[in-house]
């Protein structure tokens, strides 16, 4: 699949402060790419650079196959659209008037049809005549999303599209972004909401001024965390080492809760086993526990969320660690 | 219509729609011209038929100067808000992500201010001239009708409006606050008005040649200003608060 965005050693400094440092990545056509990071990580700055709004201090980029230069900025703007964090709608104009203005700026033919399609795509057709100032925040985000659809962009940059929305409105906006994937649009989504990144994105990049990691959410989890089995027994094992040590595929084990550390203790005991392949090792562990007359409550693969990955990487960065 | 003209037209149409729906702008653009109509009209109608020639000339000169304030003040109010206002309501960033060029954006904004400002100025000037011609005493009416300022004002109204618009837009593109932009724009609009005042009140002896040169200079400035202001328009600074380093507008 061809790259919709290619970024190479991108750096941006503001008055001596580095906002983005030596960032390189590529985004395939039709991919939903999540750009994650804490506030001030350089996500919006990166979007603004790739959207031709601000100039990089160093580095280069290809957007929709066009090199990012001052001379080609107009060409790039024809092929992309950006939804900034604030919807940026003219409050005194109606939804349709806002879209009409932008459709004219893009020089679109058959404006009314395009506006109608964009409004229908975000479910705002019946609010076309409403002044934007009278819309709720969620509806304004939808109107802004309709604006970004107008020029049928090859690449769409969405900067914190659910910022400040209540859960229901955020859910609606995420549904609309999911629909963009079905239309084959390349979506570059910046967010610090990890649940939405996990739900929507094919791949994610985690950055904090510099790029910390990039990959599919499950790849990042596997790269960052060893695989493990969480074992719960109804009562503590008298000699857990005799059961777990030497079991094929079990690399190490640890007692998780106090009950598990005390053979004379009461209540369920939790153990965490570091294993090479949870699917293959789980039956072996189960058999060993049954053989030892242990009352097995559960044996499950220990799951790490994207949030665990994110927090681990940001923590590493704050401690001065190297990017993974 | 080519793409550039179409984009300028889109900006003009959008700006005029916003002006129409902005009560502050409607009230301001109505009240300011009325003040500049009522004051000189009352002054000129109060001149008695027995007034001396010197008094007559001085008061006619003063009264005819007032309508020239309209194309200075009204565009200042509108243009000072123009760029900084977009920045403050968050609409500048989406606009700058479209293919519209800085020159097209500024030309559209300037045209949208020029049209109502000059229309109102001519309207008020016409009303004033009609009142003086038919409402004042015969001597006053004749003196005003034959004053050299009359044709000069017809020419200088759009030229002064142009100057004020571009000064306002330039300041609006650089200022960080709407109120500061309006105050600075008003100050920036004063130099050509001061020169006209000096000519009107015979501090500088007026002549057709001097007026023509002055008008020509203003015309050249008005025409070239779009490109000068476009250079002052720094999209990166307007969006991020930091000066641009190369690629951005």
C-alpha cells in the first residue's frame, strides 16, 4: 500500500524551545493512524506542519505524494483537510453558509450537492439552516467534520476531535470517524484518549516531543510487556515453587497478593506467571495445579491495555529512557 | 470567473453576511456617520444670511471636512476586527488550511469593508449636500455648492477609505487584541486626514495640482497595500504566537 504521509526527521523549534524533535514515520493510504501523547507533546504542532500551516525547522515530509515546501503548500491544501481542536465555525452563519464558504474557497463544482452529502454523512442535514452559534458542542464538532469532508480529501487530519465532548457526543463523533475508514480516507488522528485510539486506529505513534514508539496497539503491548498468565487459586498453595518451577514454558512466577505469599493464609491467592506462549502453557499449568490438588478458580492471559503501554512509555521518557 | 476571483468573492460574501448579522457593527456603522452628518448640517444651517464672507467660508470649510471622517472611521472599526477577530473566534486556522492565498483573503476582506464604508460615506455626503443646497440660506448654499472641496471629496472618500482599510488590516494582522488593534488603526488612519485638514483649512494652500498629486499617491498606496499587508500577514505567528521560519504564509 502506498504511503499517504511520509515524515522524515521532522523538527520544530519555537524561540529555542523544541516542540517536535526528529520525528520520522509513514502512514499508509486508507489507514487510520493515531498520534498519541500528553498535552504539550507536539501533536498539534506536527499536524500544523503537515497541514502546511507552520514551517518545520528541519526535516521533510510528503503529504498525499506531494513534497512539503512553500511552493507546493497550495497543492497540498487542495488534497487534505484539517479539523482543528476548536471547530472554528462562523457563529453568525448557518451550518450551510459555513460549508458554502469553504466549498467556494476550495473552488468545488456542484457545491450544493457536495454540501448536502457532507451534511448527510454527519447526520446534520436537518440542521443546515441553524446558525452555528445555536448548536451544541457535539453538533458543532459534527459540522466541523462535515466541513473537512467537503473537498473529498486524500488525507484528513483530526486534532483531538472529541475534546470537551460528553461521552454520548464523543461516541457519535467516533462513529463518524470509523465511517471515514470505510470510505478509504487516510485519517491522522491526534488524541490523548487511549480508548478511542485503541478502538479506531490501525496503528498508533506515541510521542512526547520525540517519537517514543510506533506500531499496531497489540504489537506495542507485546513489545513492551512480557506475556503472562494470571492464576487464581481458592486457597494459597503450600509450596508454589514446587509446582511452578521447572514447568515447561514458565519462565518465572510471583505471588501477587498477600494471601499467596502466606501458605497458612486464607482466601483466594493470585500468582502471575511469566510465560513464552500463554495458549500453550495454560493447559500445562492447569494440569500441574490439578495434580497438586489445588482448587483452580481461574487461569487467564494477563492483558495489558494501550493505556498501560502509553503510561509505561511516557514514564520511561520522563526517567530519561531511550525510545523503544 | 477564475478561481482566484471566486475565492475573493467567497470572502466578500461571507464578510458581508457576518457584518449584516453583527449588531455591534450595524449600530456603529449607522451611528458614526449620523454624528458626522448632524453636526456639520446643524452648523451650516445655523449660519445667518448676514454672516460675513470670512465667517461663511470658514464654517463651510469646517462643515465640508466632516464627511471625510466617515471613510476614515467606519473602515477602521471594521478592518481592525477583521483578522484578529477571526483569530479570536478560532476561524482563522480552518480558513488557512484551504487553498485561499493571503492576498485573496486580504483582498476579499478589504473589498467587503470598502463597499459598505464608501456607500455609507457617499450616502451621508449626498444627504449633507442636498440639505445644504436646498435647506440653507442662498448665500450659504451657493458657497458650499461652489466650494472646491465638493468635487475633491467625491475623489478622496474612496481613497481615504482604502488607506484606512489597509492600515486597519495591517494592524489587525499584527496586533494581539481587538481593542488595541482598533485604537492603533484609528491613529494610523489619521496622517492622510491630517493633510486634508491642513488643505481644507488653508494651512497648506490648496491647489488642483497638489490635490491631484495627493490623490495619485493615495491611489498608488491603496493599490499596492494589499501586497505589503500580505507580507505583514504571518499565518504561523497568528496561529501559534511565534514568528514563522519559512514555509508558512
